[in-house]
């Protein structure tokens, strides 16, 4: 039996630096480059990912504010059987927005959005 995916990562590219208001977190400056957002869903993982892929949606989660911004491109989606925080910790990178996507984090990740710099992920 194959293990079921419980978490996902969104690989996001910003071609130029942007200032983005992220809900109640406030406005942040995002340098150009590659970002990875790690999330999870207890059920309906594919529906959650499909929602993130849509440009038109109610802005509810931190990631919605980032993905809805012109100039932000979702370039790759990955699924994993690892826990959200475990997958996030393995990603590396730099925290640019403390608390981003981590409101309910119990593992002290600091943020579930990581900046990887100018790197590009090869699919």
C-alpha cells in the first residue's frame, strides 16, 4: 500500500522584488528569486492545492496574498508523505516573513515560507 500524501510544497518565483501586504502580518519586501511554501491538509489535499493554483479567490491564508500578487508565479507543486514541519525544516533557505503560514505551527519553524535566493528548481 502506498503512503498517502499529507503535505505539499509550492515553488514560487518572483522575477523582480515586490512589496506585498500579507494580511494581518503587514507589508514585507520580497527580493526576486525562488521561494518554497510548505503546507498541509488533513483531508482534500488536492482541493487545497487546486485552490492555491487559482488566481481568483478570497484572500484567507498568508499564501493567498503572495500568490494573488501580479509578478508572482507558481512554478511547481510537490506532494509529500512527510509532516508539514518536517518537510519545511528539510527545505533550508531563509525566513523572510516571520510567522508566514505558521500560525498553528507547534514545532517552532518560524515560517513555512522559505527564500532560496536566485536558485531555480529543475523539475
